[in-house]
């Protein structure tokens, strides 16, 4: 007896991965800003609505001016804005010795002429704002708790086969499924990169004294230690250190950890209290050798992972989203095949230079700042002090940090 034919669910675009980049991609093509609106399927092994639960992911992220424009265009900013804090001031130190004795080698201050380059928020609020907008978009279907078992690309379509036996197809598949991307691996796309030999602890803290919207970055041979302002008397922490030390910190009880944190931070914020859970991530640099394949585009961590010392990783992913949205939307408006080689090549070409130069810059910064060679330490301190005395150069760096340079896609211009 023959098996009944498989019923296909048909969409314009399928997205594997329901994190921030995947949800933003769905909104860019099927949400209120999309013209024309595509029918979009988002699938994830977990329920994306769970990512938005309060306290589920308290990692802090810096959102550049360009990325803020994306949130406005996607209809998410009003939900997110109450949960962001401006970085009005930034100081950079060499990270050695007591906090009270460390001079600021480089500082940036926002003013009426030069506004803040970024705001800080926790990832759970980013996910919640995006998910709320997705729930308001009838053209977007979200399927959580499903496992993709196979991917086929032929006859002008990509097909996803799921563990429950169902099949979905569309002219375009987007891989937004993170650093260990199933989509990327299934396409046979290799990655270049290496582990950093460091681990980053991320968590939020409450403190008695106000932070004054000041971000601090302290560089040492063990890693980067960053304090990033959150709304109220709260801050997001990124504590880069050796894997052994990270394991020790994660094993500490709350009181012991807060004592170790106070020793590292100092007392300029008053009493420090852990606010939520700690998370630890091994640091690595990774870039896919190509970000496109047959009927497929990669975005976000599926395409590239960079060092977190400048907070650019999430923003690099949103630039992928905005760029791919431009390429696909233009093809849809013209009635062209939006999953064709021509459309995907345009996306890859547009993104290639920015990805390569950003990764190279992060590699250079990591080699310069996370290094205990005395000659480099001297050059680092001397160079930072010199830059600090050059207002025009500092202004250019702030513009670059805001993400408003180069040929920007429409969403990053707020369109």
C-alpha cells in the first residue's frame, strides 16, 4: 500500500532560528514595514516566546543608532524604549590595579552636537519587543518546538522537513540559527576561525549609587571587563577571563561571587548585588566562508561571530537583516525570483567588505588590548592618551560606533 502524498505548507520565505535576528528578518519581510509583504515562516527547536520571558536572557547588548533605526522601522521601538539606557559617557582603562587608581586613558562624552552612539538593554527585552511585533503581523507564522531533519533545494524551491513528518517550502530559506547553525552545516559551508582561550561571564547587577549613564571598559591580559548602564541603578556586566577562573566564578555561591565582583569593580557604585542568573560563554572568532548557498542566506551568528569587546556582534547581525531585506524586497517588487543566485549574490557582495573589515578590526583590538607584552602595553597606553587629546578623531570614532557610516540599507536609515 502506497503512502499518502505529503502535504506542503507554502511560504515566500522560511527562517530557521527564532532569536533576535530571525524575528527581525521576519518583520522586515512580513511585518508592518514590509513592502510588499511576504508570507514568512519562522521555526525553532525552542519556543521563541520563551526567549522573551523576563530574566530568561539578561545579557546586555549595545544597540547602535543604526540598529535603533531598524527597531523604529519594524515597529518595535515603543516596546523596547522603556528598557534601554543611553551610554552618555564611555571610559577606557588599562584594567590593572585597583579601580580607584586606574586613570581613564580614553573617554567619550555625548553632547547636543554628538549624541550617544548606542543604548544598552538586556536581550530578554529585545526578544520581547520583537515577539510582540511578530504577534501583530498576520503574515508571519511562528512554529516553536519543531526540529528540522532535512533541507532540500531544487526546482526553484527550498524545502524543510520536520521531525513530525510535515514539510514546508519557499523560494528562499534564511539560516538564523546561531553559531552551530544546522542550516550552514547542512549546506556544507565551512567556517574559518579560532577559539580565544577566554570565557565571558555575563549578568546584571543592582547597585546603591547611580552610574550616571557611564560605560566602563577595563582591558587586561585576562580579558575585557565591561560595566554597561541599564535603566535605574542597574548595570550589565561582561567579565572576560580565563576558562579556569570562569569555572571558579560560576561555582561560587551568591555571597562569594558578589565579594569577588566588588573586588574587581571597586566601590564607586556602592554595594553590588547580583540581579538574575550568571551565564558563561567561551569566546571564539568565526566567519562562514560564504554567507549564501542554493536558495539560502545566512545571517547573524550563523554567518559570523566576533569578539564582544566593542559590542558590535548583535549590530552586525541586524545589518545582515537590513541588507537582505533590501535585496529580497526589491526582487519581490519587481516580480523577480527572490531566492535566485542574482539576489543572493547581491546580498553577499554588499555584506562581504563590512564583515571582513569588522572582524579584522576586532582581531587587531583584541591583540592590542588583551595582551601583557610590555612593549604593547606601553604603546596601548600612549596611543589611547594621544587619541584622547584629538577631538576630531574621537568624533569620527563615535560616528563609526553609531553605525551610521558606509552605504546603509533602508531599515538602518529608518525607512
